[in-house]
């Protein structure tokens, strides 16, 4: 467990003590001085360094816990620990905040085209054989679900397929944005129900996977945009019924 006894904080100004404690801890985390898993100094030590009451420190630590910066552990070896980085938790926190924002289906479709175009283009250049294998396995799962006419299950599998495209970029920021975007897409899927197709329900994702396999970014983006707009039109029609 990394030692943090040598971490020093400057006194916090009384009027902004609460916010300043939070800002200083976050700054130390961003600068790598408080790595994931490290324990913050005791409440007494923090109060002395910040020049505030222990109650103010407790309130700041509580807010840092709520926002996921620290994790509180009980017991003799407990304390406030810097939360390890978890891309899925980060993306869920982002999508949860977006779900509280008023946005339309058109907003979601526009965001999909912009963000997924970057993801697909980057995945074509950087994907590995392991990435391809994981996507292939997921499409097999989606095919099994479609064969059982489990359209909601099939749709969720396809959404996870798009998350894997994000991971194939080898860029954690793009991957996190893709997963957040797919969380929002899941909400719309649950609202309108899984698609009941008249043709091959996996034609588009299979074509997309093949373009990524061949590193054909132009064809992959064209397939992505065409299918995204088709789904948009389908959901608009459902909303009008």
C-alpha cells in the first residue's frame, strides 16, 4: 500500500475550505501524487494541514466518496483510499448524469454518428486479433438470441458489440465515451423494444466487423452511418404510432 505521509496540503481559506479540500485532493490524484489504492492521511492530520476543523474534513471526504474519488474502508486498517480507476464505473457515472439531461432521439443519433465514426476509424487502424475474436464471439451470441426471437437480448448484445469497438481503439477515453453512449442507447432500446427485423438481423454488425477486420475505415463508417440513420427512422416511426 503506497505511503502518503509525505503528501502536503496547504491551509484552506475559511470561506472556501470545503471546496478547496476537495480541489486539492483531486489535484494530487491528477498529478499522480495520490495513486489509486493509496490512503489519505488521518482526519486529524488533514485538519492540521488544511487548518480547518475535523468536521470540515469529514464533510469534504464524504463528498469525495459520493463522487467516487475515494472509497471509505472500516476497521483498524481502514480509512479513505483513492478509488482505483474503473472505466466502466466512469462511463456509468457519465451516462447517469446525461440521463438527467433533456435530450432527444436526434441528439443521440447525432452523437452516435460523431463519436462512433471516430471509434470505428481508430479501431480499423488499431484493432488486434483478440479484439476481432471477442467481437466475433459476441455476434455468435447475438445470433443465438435472434434465433430464439429474443429481440431485446439480441439488441443488448449488439450494443455490447459497439462497446467492444470502443475498446478496440486502445484509447481508454474513446472506450469510456462509447460505453456511456451505449448506456444511453440501451435506455432507448428498452423504451421502444428490440427491433423485430424482416431480413438478416445481424447483417449490419457482421458487415461492420468485416470492414474492421480488413481495416477499411471508409466502408466501416459508411455502414455505421447508414445503419444508425435506419434505426433513427425506425424509432421515429414507432414513436409516432
